C-alpha cells in the first residue's frame, strides 16, 4: 500500500520523531510506513488521518 505520509509530515514541518510522539508510536514505525515497509493498523491509519485533518484515503492508497 502506498501512502503520502512523508509529504503530509514535511508540509507540517514535523520530524519523524515529533510525529511519532504525537501518534504514540516509535520513530521506526513512522520510517517503516513512509518507506512502504509497514501497513499501519486501521486504528493507527485513522489516527494519522485525523491528526492531519484528511480522509484515510487521502493518506493511504491501495
């Protein structure tokens, strides 16, 4: 699954660490998602979308 997490994060001028802390996950989780190595749980995907104020479909694309 492809995603636009990195672009959203950079648009907000956030580091991977800052985003990880906000979402209560590890920095490694953010790295893995951004590199398309890990598909987040539905709960985390919703949390990410809510944080950025977008729909899940705007972040994650099948």
